């Protein structure tokens, strides 16, 4: 049987595909040039409503002390306009579906005050140098990360949704964070109560004698109310989540015993959240991304909570912040920013209370700034937003607050507040691996 020679058309098609592949390959030489070191567009947008990135906010205001909390470095910025239920249609192209739903559902309680955009995110040079050095070297095997080698943005030019999600999961958070905070489940009638939680998350580079395949260690415990006080959680988070799953333990003061906590992942419901928060919604999104197919939908310009310094004011009392249906909108600053839009669809045969979720990732920090979460029938169920803040003393972007709205019940949960806490957040904290072993939970439990 004679072999057929490829036609000219086939040859041309193959050549075109090869050429397209070559063109589509990420050009990492632009990092630190046309792109910021972590892959954002350095330039502003065409109409000037998003400015060019100029290095970020890298110094605190004159005379600042950590005991003050993060004071507003832009006190003279003027309100540009307010988005509310009467003009939501005018701005809908620059809103998430969840934001638009909140504006329409709560016309008396939810509005968005928009201020000038300030691209404040910046990092230490050693951090961005490592990102650039590792660009193109990190890989994925299935959903597991390989050859991270200290990078905090493994895929600065993402080619798919999973790569973008990993950028969020390993983003730079100062090497280690120790903080105390308060969260508030708010019922539909406006009743609320306070949950206190102390936590530390220390990344592998800041842990002495770190174990193999560790991204970070986390330990936290409830400080109030009395019904939760003394409950302690411990997590060992792996880098390669194909080779090893998350290990988690819980200590219960009533039982005085440590046990494994396999439900401290995915859609396990967090204690103290009144059912409004799944474990993988903490920190915007966390944990193994294997239950969803992640699709990168591209970039959009969205109004998002950003530079949330007003809500850091230590003179604010919680009673001034907490309101029925949503927190007091006068304390939330929104800005127009470019975000990567990633859609997660639950894989066949996998289980989760959310059948689909859309995440909006800040191009400058890779932080999830908003989430639209859908039930398994495809209806929009919950809308989350995370107010970002640049810790100018430590050169670290982190969440000032997170709010999770249940559009069905009318309740919400807000967390990450520390207005009535004196101790400042600690960045670049260090620890020993022995501090994060199950036996340490027993010792700690005896002191709480």
C-alpha cells in the first residue's frame, strides 16, 4: 500500500499551528519591563481611570507606628461617584454578578463608593527577583505544583485557570503572619455576635528544620465566645498536592484530645460562621484545586474593595461597622482595577456545595478580590468580597476584611477586623517545625 504524501494544505496548517504556538508562548523577558515583576500590565488603561504601576506603596506615612494600625495614606482623596440600586445598570459592565445582585437586593443597605484608583501593591526586591528567576521553570503535574523553588508567583503569565489559581495560593504574604481578629455572623434581622480568633501562618522559608514538600504551617484557635474558646486547629499545607494531601488536626478543650480533621478542607463548614463559610473560601480561596475545572476567562476592569485603610481605623467601634444586610458602606473604598476572571466548574463525580464559582484575581497581587458562588442547580447563591490593603511597612498586600453574603437567607459574615484589638499584625514571623506538631496542640490547649 502506497503512503499518501501530505498535501500542501495540511503542511500549511501544521506550520500555522506551530507558528501560533510559538507566538502564544509566554514571553517572560517582559517581566519587570512592560509587565510588572509578577506579571501585571505596567501601563494604565486607555481612558486613564487605571494609572500605570509605579512600584507600589513601599514606605509608611511619616511618624507612623504599628500600634496605630494601618492609617490611610490618602486622606485627601475625593469620592468620585457612588453606585447604588438606581444606577446599577449604568455600571454593570464593571461589576461582578454578586455585586449587581447585592445592589438590587439591598437598595437601602448596600452601595459602592468609588475613589481614584491607586496601584499600591509592591514587594521586596528579593521576592520579585525570585519570581523572575523561576518564570518558565515551575510546572504542573495534573493539579499539583512542581519546582516552585521559592517563587511566590509561579505563573506570572498564566495560560489557563489552574495556573492563575496557583498564583493566588502561593502569593507572597510576608513569609509568616501572626494576627488576632474578629468576625461577625450577621443574621437577616441584623442580630450579630462576635467571634475571636488568633492565628499564625508560617511559610516554609521561615520555618527551621522544615519538612519536605511544605508550603506553610498554620495554627489557630478561638478566643471567644466561651462555647468555642479552646478549640485549636493545625494544618500542614503541601506544595505538591498530588504527592501529598493536606494534613489537619483539631484539639477540643472539652474532650482534651487531638484528632485528625479530614473535613478541614473543601466544603467543610467553618465553626462560628453560621454555615455561611466553607473551609476553602478562607483567604479568598485555599486548598487543593482538584475538584473543579478551572477556565481562564481573561481580564476585566472591575470595581473592587481596595486600599481599605478607612476600615482599619482604630477609633472605629464594631457597632459603627456592623449593619443589617451589609457592613456600613461609608467605610468601604472601591476602586477600578484589572482582574483575572477564573471560572471553576465542579468536575463530574466530585462533591461540593458550590457547583460553579467565579473568582476575580487582582492583577497586581494575585489576591482573590471577589467571588460569585453558585449552587448545584446553577443559581447565584453567595457573593464574597475581600478588601485589599498594602502593609506599607512590610511591603506585603493582605486582606483587611472579607465579607460573605448569602443572597438566599439575607445574612452575611464579615471577618478579618481588628479595630478593637491592640496588638499589631506581625509579618515575616519565624517558627520551629516543632511548634506545628500535634503534641503542641495538647500543650497549647492546657494554657487557653
